[in-house]
C-alpha cells in the first residue's frame, strides 16, 4: 500500500545521492514549513499552498493542495524534479521556479522558530482542499502528529508512548522518568549495533522493539507505539512517515493483491464525497483507523447480537473502521462486542456521500423525511407514537437500496472507479433503548420487530434523538457482487408476504439482562450532551 512498506529505516543512504550534505543545508531550512506559491509579478495571487519534506532516501518533496506530491533531488544547490525539467533555486529568501512561479513562507510560518531549535513547523490547515493519495494524506498527518509533544521545553531526550494505539489521533504521553532513561539507554545501544528487540530493566519490566518502535510491559500481550523526543521535536521514528507500529498493524489486516485496498478505498471515498458536492477537508487518519478494518466479503450472513439486539454480519462488504475510540464523553462501552451491559446495537444507514464526513465528525441531524411520523405509526413493542428521527435498518438488503443514494428517488447513481461500481453505507451503533420499531401497515407491511420478523423482515428502525446513533465504520462493496439486488419498490413489496414468528430467534446467544442494560444506558445518557442539534434546512435535506 505505502512506499514505506519493506523499507529499513536504518539502511545506508542510496549511493545515487547526487549532492554532498552541505549543498542541501540551505534547502533544509525550509523542511517542515508551509509555503505559498504565486505567479511572478503577482505576489498577492496565491495559487497553491504546499509543505516541504524530506524522504529517508535523501530526496525532497513538496505536497501541494493542488499538485499533490512531487519529488526532487538537489543538484548544485538547485531543486530538480525527478521526472521532468522543473527546477527551483533560492533567491532572496524565496524559491524561484523555472516555470514562472515563486514560493515564499506562508504567513503562518513567519516568525516561527527553526525546527532545529525546538518545535516542528507543520501545516496549519486541517487538511488539503483537493484529493490526495493515501501516501500524501498520511505524510501530512504524521507531520501534524509530530508537531505536538508533551514537554516542548524539555532539554535532552525522553520517550513518549501512545496508549490508545492511534499514533495520529491518540494522545502521546511521556513515559516515566525511569522507563524513559531505560529506553534511551537501550536505544543508544541499538544505534551502536545492538539488538532490535531488547528487554529493559524497569520496575514493571518490559520489551522494546526498535524495528517498530513499540514497547510492551511485562505480562501484557499488546504493545504500544513509542517515539523519541529531543529538544522539543520528534527525532525517531521519522516524523514525516507513518509510524512503523501502525504500518505493521495495517499489513496484518490488508490482503496482498486485493483490489479493494486502503488506497483504492480512500480514493473512491474522496471521489464519492467530491461528486456529491461535499468538502474534502480531511486527511485519512482524521476519519479512518485502518488497523481495525475487516473484510466480510467471503463471510456467511450469520446472526449474532450486539447490545442484546439481533445483528447480521455485513457479509459481502468490506468494513473500513472510523476513528471513534475515546470520541464520546460516556466512554467506549457502546462499542463492546462481549455482550456486557452498556453495549449498543448495530444498524446500517445509507445516504449521499457529501454528508458522510459531516456525519462522521459532528453526528447525525434531523432532516425532512419522516415517513413513520408522517403516517402516525406506533411502536410495535410499546404502542407509543413514533416521532421524527434518524432512519436506519439492521437489514443489509435495505441499506443496499440506499447505499450512496443509488435509487433514482434518493440520489445519483453510485460511484464508478477503475471499472468498479461501488456501494457505500455507514455501519452504526444504536442505543438499544432508543430503537423505535414502527408497526407499519401502510407502505411496507411489516412491524419492523426483528425478534418476530427476523432481520430480513425489518425495513426500518427510527432513532428519535440523533445522539443515540453513532457511525463507526464505512462499508463498501462492488455492485457486481450483488447480482440479485432488489429495487426499493421490489423490496418494500416483499415484506407483505412475511409472517411474524414470535420466539423464533430467542436461541441466538448474546442476550443482556434488561435491568442491567437499562441502568448502563442511563449512566451513559447522564454523561452525554443530549441537547437538540439544529435541524437540516429543507434545501440541505433535499440536496442529500
């Protein structure tokens, strides 16, 4: 997937480096900086912003908001593009390009201290404005993550660990002084030719692996990523590259040769968002946690339970996990998979993709389409009126109809990329006590109770408060992999022939004591911000 795979961080530099070290020194002053480019003679007309980085092979690269990634060698103190004739030389503190442009430090960089004197300059923008490759996305995110250290004023070297296992999004915290000293001693021994994997002698004991920059305490099966900080900046592993611990985790779950790779998915995801008019203001690590992706394309549609509620494994789909750990104030019990109280149910939601980044970052908002409420339907179990809310479903056949707004009356045709026509859907967790099951004798002829009808007999659930439904993954599949897909009209008509089967699914394991679950949900709700969010305007809702 990435160009970093298989590369040794400690290998000798390639013999083809074209310039001596001193020749690069003036260009090195711009490393990690944000630059603005403008046409010669029009300094106020900024046409692109880019970031200047250095690769481990000695080459240099610009990562631009429009031009993407371009790589260069330095020859006779001139920046020379690797693949075509564009060059740049330094002139009056700015870069003068051979194709009629100049580049200068962005305003956000003016006055910043040099990174060699403490601190690292990184992009101030949250993300690029146009599509970037996964490589470029992770490189920018790595620089951003390296910009914040726990002790910026500290002198000497110390070590930080990421206990969340999310090197880009998780919080880096200093190791104890004792552990930090022990790791630094082991690191210096490693640099002198020692072993990659070493036991360190601290009170708790542990093992450090410098091939992945990971540390595992004694008695713990799982390890956590490490990084070395000296004089306020990250020195190891390379700040401009994905953490090797994270790369290894992704290698374990991504199958070699799979057409639906992380890189293909990220390109397709951006294409879908851009096509539907959404903003590409995100980097891959802002949204996704690729180490937790799961491929269900060859799985059987087994029935399980989550939160005590029936759940059908998304057979036929590949799941790309979202960054949701530690996102909510009530903790992470809602994501459990062991049937403990506080675990939430699973549902699926399809929508046009311009809305997806906003939903992922800010949650769902009520729109204007509320069939059950408009038809004055009642909940099958409680008999109470179903109010307006977010519609979702445990039925994968239903979500296929709404995936990426595929149906003619819900949106545009699905995205096609490299000959693959793709369906996208959100996999969500829903607070079990918030699920409303409309008893629908009007347009789908089903009571929407999965315990009576089975998952395949449910058309929709309604979640009245948007805070009670949380996306935690994006599902993707190829249109060609579901040749028997029904249209929405065909699917809606099929429910009338289904008959309730009370008790038919009670044998499926994963039930949770009702009182214990209710108490756990009450504790969660007490920590949540349950205030109503602004509704989507009519124009916003129709656009989706």
